[in-house]
């Protein structure tokens, strides 16, 4: 079946039926029930695709037999050949869809994410661009029904962000947002530029899958927690009480700050970010080991890589990883146009995974 062993498909269907039986008969503890339900929901679309493909292939066999039957009515044979011609591309589509469903999945894809945007080269203009990028992601999150909560922000005098960290909560956030990690470059005439010259500046984006407490064990003796007076250029995310919390992870030197008004909430948010960054370090280790064998990661987690250019004078956005250029800059900056880029990145990623797996004989 387009290179997919029938035996593998049979085992998937058998497992799906087995789980269905276990769930229907009960007798499974709460933890086991949750795991089985998750596995069943993951397998359900795969089995649905297998059944549709097998049904289409059976229909093709019947039509081929009718078209080759010497005793069949000529009109019926012509109709069978006509239906066969329509069926072939549908079978190819079903095979491709099944192959995508069988690709290895990132276990973190369904998670929420921590979004970090930092101004790079370009001074105040870079900070203004970082703010534009963050607002783009906020709008994108709104489009998908996700919630964005700012954890920590460092503003400049012009309303730009030297750094902003936020939690983006919702189902499947990381699956789509992970492709945004990297260096984003902007070419435009800054508001502060009097000579009308185009400047180039940059901002870095990091998207990390949100860690759960079970993912990372943080020992109390490994952290130092300081409370301090928040300071900055003003704005709703800066206050004048001693509520800001800074957590230092001693073994790694990672420092996390949360500067909202509630000290207890700050401690919780800062621990959440610390946990997520430590979880990301562990994932990076695994990813680098895997990428040695399979060079399939888009961006490969290397955040020094320039991934995209936003050219304002020409109204275009170019994603350098897949050589995609869209002349709809404003749409992208409003968030609504970002899906077109991300969909293309996902498709490219799936194609590379498929090619790698075929090379290894897995698909």
C-alpha cells in the first residue's frame, strides 16, 4: 500500500479494536483509562484513514474486474473505466494523507507554549520590531482561540520591547508556533529616521513547549528566589511594589523574572518559565541526537538562524527556510496571514520526514 506494509496497518487496526474493547468493558483504573483514551483518540483518525483507503482500493478492484470482463455490457465497461480514472487520484490522496498520519509525532505538539521575543541588533528600532512581532503573535493566538498572558516585559522609552515573555495557552499551540523560533529580520524606515533611509534590524523569537511538573524535577536547594522592586520605562506591566520575583537556577545559571503585581502569582509564573526552559534543554539534547541520524528538523532549534525577513517598503515577507515569499505583509503582521506561512512550513517538514523515513524503510 504505497510502501506501507499491510501487516503494520493490520496491527494498528487490531490495537484500536483492542483499546475499544478495554474501554467498553471497564475495569481500568483512572490513570490507565486516561492513557488508553489518549491512545485511542490518536489511533482513531489513522484507523479511519486505513478503512477509507482499503474501501477505495476494493472499489478499484471491482471496477478493474468489470472493465476487463469480456462478457460485460460495453456501456458498463466504459462507465467502469470512467470511474476508475476518477478513483485513482482519490486513492493517491488517501495514501498521502495516511502517510502523514503515520509520521512520528512530537509529544509536545499538543501543549501550550512559552513565547519569548527579544530585540536583537538595531537598538530602539529592534525593540519596536520586537513589539510588532509580539502583537502579531497575540493576534494570531486570538485567531485560534488561544489565551496570551504576559509573564515579564522590559520596555524601552518608545514603547518597544527589549524582551517580552508570555504564556500562550491552548490546544496544539506548540505544534504551530514552534516554527517561529529563530531570528526575524525587518527592513523599513524607522519612525525616528528623518532622512527616509531604510534600516535593517532584528529580533529573536523562542517558542518552548510548556513543561508540566512531572517533566522536570527542580530541587529546592538548586534555586535562589529573590524579591525585588520592579523597574522600567512604565506601562501596565511595571509597578512600584516589592512584588517582582527573580528565580536563579544555580546548576545552569538560568535566571527568570516575573514582575506582575501579585508576588505569589509571580513566583508561580517564574517557576513555570524555569521549568519550561529546563525541559527545553532536555528536548534539545534528544533532538540533537536524533538530528544526527535524521537531518529533518526545520530550523533544528538553532535560534541564531535567520528564518524570515519582513520588508516593509516592498510589502513582502520571505521565509528563508522554504524560499516562500508572500506580498501580504500587513495581513501577516495582523496575525491572520501567518497561517499561510506556517501551513507551508508544516507541509515541508512532513515531506522531509517522509523522505527520511522512506530512506530508512519505515514508510
